[in-house]
């Protein structure tokens, strides 16, 4: 295939915990009025598959491209039924529901799905008092956890810790978690929408969940939770390289790697790669992008999917970009 950088359609979720941070802080245009909780930047989730927006492949679903040329899109030797990485902006103006995602084994055994969901949150902005709930306290057993979740006593059983802009929290599948209020994140994760909530309200509209349904939800959560799982946290500290670009590895997992590149002044830099790159602009200015015979710009709060076959990309501008990719030859 004649590959070029792909700009995909994005799904917008107006859940009750959202606000206007994706538009107001990140500069994303074209969003609907009212609270916006999530934008799904690169997605091959069933029912939420991104469509190519420009060029010869315009209108083509990402799932179809995976089928037609998996190695050219994702990387040499790769095979799969869907693009393996999902990325989002999430506005936790309010607190997200306490929930869990199954690991691969539980997803297959309990849900009949290919994989679960390990994820990472890269914090783009946080209020001074921002915290996350992530992981079950070591001395808490399953029955105590169940009782506390049903009573909304989350701090009795879950670990709460502060986060700041630049932190990255890697959340293994099976970890009970939530974040917010006052937190804006970029999320990278396995391609999955499997989740189980413990809350007494629906995240779509805030309506109450009946008691018997909530109890069933919590029981389902406990079947998918891994009480021994713990998050890991990295801050964004790191010196600039000789070219003036600060290159930080935000997180590494068995499923994805995330980097952030920042420069205080305009630069021209290149990156070589052997796997697909999810390139997202989280800065205050658009960035010029050149790859193969293609050239264009990456506006604020926008994403390009760079197929593996391109092999190299050049960026120009005052950079603040995120790179997500599979582990290995990134």
C-alpha cells in the first residue's frame, strides 16, 4: 500500500464527569457544547472504529487497513484482528467512576474477548489537590472490598496518592482505579472497552443504578479484579538533549510505550521507527510533519497515526508531542 500519515475520525463521549478542559486547555476545536469527558484519538474498538479523514484512503476504517496490510501498518511480523493500541484524551473535571478492566485471561474466560486492558495515564494538567485512587490496600480482602465498594467507602480499601502534571501512572489490568476531580490526562491502552463499574450512578447521565444491579456489578468487578496489582508512577523529569529537545520515556509495558518530546524553541528533528507510531500534539502550537512524500501540519490536541512502513518522520516547530507505540523497535 502507498502509506502516508493518517488522520482518523474521533469519538466524543459526553459523560457526566467531563468538563471543557480538552477545548479550553488543550485547544481542541470542533467539540460539541457541554461537558466533554473523552475523545478517542486512535480507536479500533468495536462500534468506535476510526475512519481515515484525508487522502486516497479517506473513509477507510482502521480495521480494514489492519486486515489489508498488517505489517505495513503495525510492523514487520505483526498479526492481529485489530489495531492494538487505543489512545484518548480524558477530562476528569469530576471524579471518574471506580472501576476495573480485566486482564487478558479474564477477558477471554469471562467475556469471550481477545484481550483485556492495561492502561497508562499521562497527566497533562492537574489541580493542586488532584489525586488518583489506584490499587487495593495490601491488608484488604475480597469481602471487605465488596462491602466498602457498595457503601462508597473507597478510601477505606483503595490507595489514594497525589499526581501532578507530567506524571505517568501505569495501571495493570485488574487494578481497581479512578482519578479526578481536576485532572486532564492522555490515556494509552490496549484496544478494549471492557470495564466493570462499582458506582451507584451511570457515567453517561448520572442516573441512579438500582441496588440489585449495583450489587451484581460489584460482584462482576470482583471476578475481574486482581487485588495484588499495583500501579507504577514516573514523573516527567529529564534533561534536554544537545539539540534542545527533552525526550522522556513516560512509561513502558508489555503492550505499549509512551514518550514525550518537548522543546522550548522551534527545532527540526527526525525520528526513525519500525512499528506504527501514534503521534499526538499536546503543545500550544501546531507542528509541521513530513513523512515519505507527505507533508502537513498537526494542530493542537490532534493525532496522526504513522504507519510502520513510513520508517521515518520529520517534525518542525516548538514541540510538545507524545509518541505511543508497541514495545520493541519503536
